[in-house]
């Protein structure tokens, strides 16, 4: 089985999405799946990269989109890739029927804020003749960083959910509901996450030696 | 009053330009000025995900391109209309690319609660009333529902209730204008 994991974060290897995608790829490989990872932003920068990704989608039995939530849906370059895949699949006489799954993380505490993005991925699968294979969605994605194991509790829920998802996807199944539930569990209490977040922005501003306050209004009619 | 139209049409898309014409005509009867940005003609890079608009140059993206002109116009408008082909229930790449670049800039990164869930504080005291107008070549109730939900969720980001409509197979500007009129009425834009 060939799996293609498309990472939709512009931050590439330094992103939470890359961490999640890498762990899923490892899990798939442990289950004898040939898993290939492709960063979408970088791929779309050239015609060759774009063609390579589209060819890879055509040649895959399983496609997994891994991305951060941007303004309640997919980051724009991933949207572009979906448009291109859809166009190509209408031109090809008998495109394959790969399965499509999605892994979404957002910076808000509530995993349900990813629901619209998951809905878009599912509808894309249905309208382009792919088979929907489920999703994992989590809030508090801002705390993942580059290494999931550094999370409180060693990121056990996330790692277990990814393992369960990989095992099921490798067997030709969908992501199990148990994995979706486990993945969506909050990493810490809501009050703590928002406190850390609010302090974190101010600390970043100071670290970057910004001349503007956090509340600056550059186009200040309002 | 000033209105802004964000035209998210794709190359070869025949329906969204008609919706843009109809919306422009409907808005012109209610506001003093209507500004239109055809997004695919502008040089706008995708968001780099650096959060520089919050922690380096608060209120402004660190990338200097045409998105800054759109942001300036957005902040100075009373009404902003997203016009886009409905893309699997979402926006076109062109509109999404712009929104990824400007929405964080108009928010204060600190958290607050809106509608029972966590969102960000507002950077500005006032925001344009947002309206979503999607186009589809044929009926697709699921895509239409998803589009309405996405537009509504985008409204929560700026602490607003947002109205939207999907024009299905509307190919003449007069029908598009009438639909846009209804949408403006629903959104409470005075005639």
C-alpha cells in the first residue's frame, strides 16, 4: 500500500503538523505501508513540485492531509492543491479511488473548532470520487511544538491516537472513533492554556523587540 | 458608507464574475462608495504562519505586498462582501489566501470567550459588517450548508453574526443583483 501524507503548514519541519505527520508516517511504515511525506507549500512553489504532488496523489492508495486550522478552514495552499486535484480527476477517464483522511490541529482550546475544516476535507473526498477515511482533530495545538513527547504526560493521548489511526488505515480501514476521541482530549485545563497563551504573546513581542504595542492599530479609523 | 467587495473568482469561472456584478450594483444603491479587489489580479503571498502580525509588527503582516492595500480598505469599510465560488463548502484559493493574510492582523492575539468558545480579542473598535456570497454551478445542499457554517464561524472571529447566501447557476447580473439585495436586507444594510 502506498500512502501520501501532505503537510499543510507553511512552517515545514518546524511545525506541529510536521510532528504529527511524521509520527503517523512512522506508524504506517511499522505496518508495512510505504509512506511518503510532502510539504504542500514548498511543493506548490514550482510547476515541477506541483506536478510531483499531483502524480503522487494519483499513485496513492491513501492520502492524509495534516494541517493547522487557518481562519476556520484549510491553509490557502492546501485549498489550491484540492482545487488542482479536483480539476485533474475530472480530466482523467478512470482515476483511482484512494482513501482520504485528515488530521487537523488548531490553536484554540476546543477541538470542535476544526469541524468545518474536517467537513471541507470530507466533502472534497466525496465530490472527487475518493473514499473518506475519517479524521483526527485537536485543540491547544499551540503547545505541540516540534516534539510531541515533550508535552505534559509525554503526549500519550496524541501518540496513542496516531498509532491506532495508523494501524487501522494500514489495514484498509478508517480512523477509529476511539482514536478521534483520544486525540481530541484537552492537553491541559482551559484556564492554564489561555493563561500561557496570553503571556506567551507578550513575551514573544518583547523577544522580537517590537516597537509597537500588542494592541497597535496601524489603520486606526476604529 | 463604504463597501468593499473581495472577488475570489477563479480563472475560467463564469458565475462568480456575474455575482460580483450583481453585488456591486446592489451595494451601489445603498452606499456612497464601492471598492472592488479582484484578488487573482493582485500579488498576494500565502501566509507564512510566523505570527509576525501579532509579535513583530502588530496589526500588519511582515510581508509587504498587495494584501496591505486590501487590509487598509477592509479596516476603513462599513461593509465587506466575500464573493467566491463555493469550493467543497469553503472559499476559493484566492479568497482564502487573502483572508489568511488579513484576519489575524485585525485581531488582538489575547484570548476571550465568544459564543461559548475561545476566540481572540478585537484590535479595532469597529469592524465592517461581513457578508458571504458563494456561487455554485448546480445545487449541492451539503456544500451550501458548509459554506454558511464557515461564513458564520468567520463572523465569530470578529464577534459578529454574519449572513450568507449561495447563488446556484445564476448567470445573469439582474438575478444576482436581486439575490444580493435580499442578502443586504437580511444583513440589515439600510436601503
